C-alpha cells in the first residue's frame, strides 16, 4: 500500500468529513436534530471537543482510504462516491439502529435523518478520497 496516498487520502477525507459535518449537522439540519432529540437530557456538551471531533473524522477517512486502496481499488470520484455512500450507509445504520434500540438519544425521525445525512457526508468524502487516490494515474 502506498503510504503517501494513504496519508493524503486520510487527511483530505478527514477535512471533508469535518467540513461536511459542520455544514450539515451544525448549520442546515441543526434545528431538525434539536427538535428530534429523544427524552435523554444532559447528554450534549455545552462546548464540543473539536480535537476529538476532528480525530473521529480522520479515523473514518482512514477507514475509507484503507478500504479504497487495499481492497476496493477505488481511484475515481464516482467510485469513491459510490463506495463511500455504501460504507457510510452501513456504518450509520449499524450505529444508529443500535443507539435507537438501546438509548433515548433521538426519535425515530431523528435516527432516519441521521442515517441519510451521514450517508450523504460519506458519499462526498468518499468521492474526494477516491479522486485524490486516482491523481497521477495514467489513463
């Protein structure tokens, strides 16, 4: 595996995940998710730990980059978009359905919308990663 491509894909994908999360969760759908919070109280932090948040996004980007490079041979924007959407959908379904089944953190509508938003984020971040992994390849 090419360590340089892994590092570049991970960093760019992490930035894409972080910015898309800010746009989608922090701006566009913030009111929706606040309105569809479950009955659990006191679970949101007043001030987010931005370092932990970025490291989490970096870890997801590393997962995508590893899969794309090592097993899926994805090196185009469209390939990354498709691969990212599928991985994101499965990760979000696994985590959100488990949380919905075991906690009161969000309503059913909130859970479904979280799966949709995370799938879109993953598709775009996956597209960025795939595009970067294909740079420099000869046609």
